[in-house]
């Protein structure tokens, strides 16, 4: 009798433990696509590196550093050329103003001389 009660108890525990359980509220399953930031297709393959590491490697390369230096040199040259052009333009404007002032002075002196002759 003790064995029968024990077997019924074990059998009922096994049935409840192995029964299919349904979770409430999780009936709808959505497919979520995860975006990985790895350079290789398989992130566990040999040579797979994150995009940050790849970017740091490229930035530290000598070719990249040389290109940055070259770009800075070009910017400095362009800046110098612009400054020279501005100086030349200012000089030309000053010369034109001087010529205009001289022309006005000549015209005014000529008109005063004509008035003096007329009187």
C-alpha cells in the first residue's frame, strides 16, 4: 500500500512537471532584426572586428595622417592667397581714390582759375 501511494504520488508529479504550459499574453511573436556593427558577416569568425576598431585603425594609419597634413597645407595656401588678393584689391581701390581726388582737385583748381580770369 505504501508503494502504491508512493507510485501514484511520483506519477502525478511527473505528469504535472511534463505537461505543456502556456504563457498568457505572449501569443504574438514578432520577428526582430538586430543590426550588428561588425565588419565581417559572421561576428564569430576569424578576423571579425567592430566598426569602431576598424575606424581607429584607419585613422592611425600613416596614409590617413599624411592626407590630413596635406589638407591642412592646402587650406593654409588658400588662406594666404585670399589675404594677398584682398590686399591687392585694397591697394587698387586706394589708388583709384587718389586718382579721383587728384582729378577733382585739378577740376576745381581749373574752375577757380577760369572764374578768376572771367572777373
